[in-house]
């Protein structure tokens, strides 16, 4: 690479690397895909026929399974995607047959504050622009499938208002469902952060008093929060996806009975939008290692994992397969541990906890960085005391990983502003906790800077694990919520709103719903449900304000604190810096 990440932006580095990147046919060959299994979409990206791969390699042992998680991040992120790419590149430098599975970026953070999910510096996946701006169309398919369910619901509400039972059955072939418009579980989705759409009124009469639907309160969420996205992450094949799609709870009847997409006779059409999206996509790192991309749920408001199918394919094709869980080990890793691994049947060999000196200083008392504003000067000067104090958060996450029976590796995701004394303090405190520690300079040096990281992960993968879930699905729902709150977050207990209590009583009374998995919704910026509390907060209680039912994905979804399923766009968003070179057509400014 000719470009220096300390002097050049991520998109400039990606653009330079893309001049010499491998054709997707070469990446497919490197991964061991046959021509029939690789479905090119242009020269540099492709879909994978997962059914053919899994059938051909059904008797082949799986490779080593490595999850990448992190400490509680700053608003700017911890560099998990960067570290995942760095680890893959480091393993590649050691001659290992390696693959990664990461999530597709959402247009929300790409055009807002956090940027794309391609990594950064000399540890990225490419081509950056198509990856960041729609890629192979999976999120578009999710939006169409999800919003079709809302079209079915809202039109049905209008027809049930307008027609008698006899007229309704004659015109639609369906008996009256008797949907309660005040008990609608679902909303609309779009792939941007738009706080103006969190609470809306729809169906307002139009031109000349024409009735434009059923007037009611509604809402938008970001696309990655959709249950359809969660189903994509959890489905094992098309049959499984079709069955799950029909179990989505859209609303409730006036008698309190769930109304599903199957009841609305829309689940088949929703699945039709998703047939191609079920196939994982393929691209490459800056150094030419294969990267599978599939699904894109956030971890604070959704399951936060790439798909089960991506991991199953990667584990069959590679000797080392690196997957990533969103945000910190309290939310992303907890869902990997208790949801993804439970539904996939896969057991990890190692978990990486990524930490930066920047975030440790933040947890230790430094001013919290504000997205879009210059980094406070405290982050470019040495302060070992802040780092040491912030390591309490790191140790909490190491212990979370240990509770799953997995060997933790702390990756110090180093930057050129970090000092030797600060790095030494993190190593000292992590090793005192019994964790393996690796310093990695992949952001600045690519795979060459990740050799220690890769060697440490290889060593950890040879250690015998005793993987175990935190809870079993027959445990009462409230007990599970409180176990996660106390054991994973460090809360003293849990408080519930009246609405949450009512939902929990209804769910617990239904044997089918009571046995679903637990997908917590909580801020990623703190171990608590208050994003301003850094380090390891004590003396606090988790507040559950509502509980959603994702019957298709197989989740009960308790929502904690004030977090929203539709993030907001900040005052200095990334889209201000994205443009196109009109001579070449190249996109500039995506990071």
C-alpha cells in the first residue's frame, strides 16, 4: 500500500487498493468455492449458493470459530470491524486458510456519524463504495418485505372499517380479523436515521375528502431493527425462512389474539422478496482474504450478528473463521452467546475483546468524544491513571466472555497516539485477570501489524472450551431478564413499566411465546441503560419500558431505558462530506 492511514482518509486508501484488488472469481477460488457455488455480481462482488456449499461439504469438519466483540465503546466506535479485518489479514500473513463474516452496513450510520462497517486504515474490506451504498440489495429486499406486511395490515384495517362481514368475505375471501388499531406491534422501516418519523399519524383524509386508509398512530424504525432482518440472520434455509416469516406478529385483535403475517396472507409474498437476499455475499480484505457479508442488524436494538448461514459456510470453507458481534460484550456478545449459538448449534473456540486506549480513557474520566467535533486534546496526551481506571470496564467484559466458558483474547487496537506506558498498563491489568493479550497495529500496518494478534488467537483456539448458555429457555421470562441485567450488565435489579408488566404476563401465559429466546434492547454506550454512565456503574436498576414479540425470529424483545428503534441524525452528519467525481463517477468521502 502506498498510502499512510495517519495522513490519508479511509476512502482514499480503499480507492488505491481497489486498483489492484483480485477478481471475485479469484477470491472464490481462494475460498474453495466451485464455479456453480459462486454467483458473480460484477467483477468484484458475488453471492454464494450456500445450499450447494453445505451439501458438498456436509461431512467436512468445521474450522476454528472466533467471535470478535469489544468493551463499551465511545460514540465513535471501538474498531471491531477494523480489528476483524486486521485479524483476518494477520492470519493470512501466517499462511492460514481464513475467512470472515461481517454485517452489511446500514445507510443510517453510513450517512450519519459512525460511517460504514468496512473497517479502517489498512484493515478494511473492499470495494468500499458498493459495500457501503446498497451492496447486493439485501436491505432493500428487507424493506420491501417488511413494508409489504404494513401495507397488508393498513389496507385490511380500512376494509374492515368500510365493509360488513358479508361484503368483506365476498370481496376478500377472508373472515373479519377484527384488528385493534391501538394494538399494532409493527411499524414501517427505512434505512436512514430519521427522528422525525419515530411517531407519525397515517391515513389522514386526502384530496376532496377521499379516504386514504385508516387514520391511526404509527411509527418508523430503521431497517436493521426489522424482524425480517433478524429472520435473515437466524434462518437456516429457505424453508425455515418461509416458516419464520409467517410467524411475525403484526398486531393484536380486539380480544388480544396475535395477528400474524400468515393471518394477513402476506407471508408468502414477503418471502418472495427475500429469496436472493438469503444467499450470503462475498468480497475481500485489502490484502485479498475472503470476507462473507450477510445480514446487518444493530446489537443495541436487534441481534447484532451476521447470519448463521454465513458462519456455517465460512466454517466449512476455512480453517479459521472470524465472525463479529456488534458493540460490547454486554449486548452483542451476549446475543451471540445465548441466541445465535443456541439457534445455530455452533460453539466458538475463542472470543476477542477489542479495546482502545481512547475508550479506556473515556471510561476512566476523560471528556466523552462528541461525534462531528474535534477529539478533545486529552486523548493525544499520556494519562496512565485514566487508562488504569477505565480498565475496570475491560475487565467486566473479560468476565462476561468467561461466563460463556470461552477463552478471551484482549486485542489492544493500537493507534499512533498511544504511549508505551498506557499500553503496558492495559496488558498488565488484563493479564492479571487471566486473559491473553495482544497488541495489534493493523490500522496502521495492515496484516504485518497483526501478527502478534493472529498468533495469540491461534493459541487461544487450541485451549479446550466449556461453552454453556447463561439461561435455558424454560426459565420464566422475568428471571431471564434479571439474570442478564445482574450477571451481564451489573445491575442491582430490574423495574418494569405497567405496559411491560402487561406484555410479560400475556407472553408468559402463552406456552409457545414463553419459550422464545431473549433479545435485549439497550444502549451500547454504557453497561447500564443510561448512556452517560461510563466505566462500571454501580447502584443502579435496569428499567424495562416495553416488551415486543418477534415470533418469526424467535425472540422476546425487552426494551430498556429511553433507546429508540429509529436513531436520529446528528448536526454534522457524514453525508455532508460525500460526493461524486463527475469525470470518473467515483464516490468520495465514504468512510
